[in-house]
C-alpha cells in the first residue's frame, strides 16, 4: 500500500509505517518462541505498541489522502482483528500455568 505514497514520503511516513509493520510481526514471531511467560508477554507487548503505531499511520494516511476510505477501512479491520488475537493470546499465556514463569 505504501508504494502509492508520494515520493517525498519515502523517508518519512512510508519508512515509519513499514518499520512498524515489520516490528509488529517480528515481535510476535520472536515472542512465540520464547519459553517464559515474562519473555513472551514482553514481546507481545512490544507488538501491541507497533500495532498502535500502524493504527496511527493509517489514520494519518487517510487524513493526508494517501489512501482511500475503503483502504483505510480494510486496514483498520485487519489491525483490530490482529489486536484482538494478540490480546487473547496474551491473556491465555497469563492464565496458562503450564508455561514457565
């Protein structure tokens, strides 16, 4: 999606948006492989922060008319679904006594 952003945003919003999206998925992957609850939750918390950044960037992108209302809605729905899954997974970790502390 960011490929359609103005060229002058290449080192601004485009770069920041891509970094946040990459951080989101990378921290989920890294947290998944951690053994302790604390480590898992720390990485999932970092992912939630990156998700919040992405949420902000899609709002900004819409306000700057870099994306359409339809694109905004699709991305927002995906972010909300990801947030719900991540929150549920984190709660499951907190409540699961089978995972190391």
